């Protein structure tokens, strides 16, 4: 996949330091390694047995492919990536999508109302806290989609995009105390997703090749 990125608090410079560079290169390779063909195959596979199960967007395909790649490279994911040890602070709200050594990763294809929280979670994972930690990182990465990918990838209009994440950095500047790299996935080169009505209340994402 192609992407653009924004360096908050000099994250790109810091990630290229000796103690971070191996993880950083691995992260970049994971994203770049996902091809258009893989996106199409994974997206179409959801509807192979029942067309109604075909998602409207590429969100599920990207999420699953990223999870496959990260876990293959021994990154903690979901249930293994809880920020805190306290049983009161478990579940999706209090866990990262992926983490490895010094880097915590959030994948944000959800509603724009959770942009701030997606940015804050890597801070919680990196800063000292009164609650005992399960994960202690130093740098955050947020992976989302650009406005163009939102349109061409069939995403809902209400999702938080790369451009919206950048808008949040200024008002949250004093809260976001760690370096964070914001990554915006660009549209595929060879195809787009068009919504196709297959039932009165059901639309699916149809692959349209250029």
C-alpha cells in the first residue's frame, strides 16, 4: 500500500535512530508489502459463501491483512496489547491495536469522534501512570486513510481520516507529549470500491478496476 505521513514531535527523525530503526523499518515494510491484489482477494473472500457478507469498504480487508503481517512479525495485538494490568482497565478501550518494544500502533478507520482517543492511547502506553502498566512504549504510530482513500475505498463519510487527525494535533498539543507518526493510506492504483445495492437495506463494496 502507498501512504503519506506526518511527523509530530519529530517522530520520523527519532524513529530513524539506532534503537528504533529496526522496528521502524519492519513497520514500514508491513504496510508497503500489502498489494492491490491481496486487498481485492481478501475483500472478495468475505462474500464468497454469501454475497451479503461482502463489506462496503476496504476497512475489514486492510485490518485483517495488517493483523496477519504484524502477528507474523511477533508484534503484540489486541488481547495481548492491553496498556494496563489492573482488571478495571481492560477491553478494547484500554488496549492498543499493536505494540512491539518501543512502538505502539493504533489503526483508526472508525468514526471521527474517536480521533482524540486514538491519539491519546499511545501517550498512555508511553507515559508513566498511577496504574500499573502492561506495556511501556516510547513512540506512537496511527494508521488511517486519506480523504481520497475514504472516497475510493468505499469508507463511510463519518470516519476519521488522515487530514482530520492532523487537524487534532494542534489543539491536543499539550496533551500529546510523545512523538507520534500519523500515516495516511492512499487509494489502490488499480481499482476502487463502488457501493452496490443488493437488497433494500444492504449495500456491498464492488471492486471496479481502472
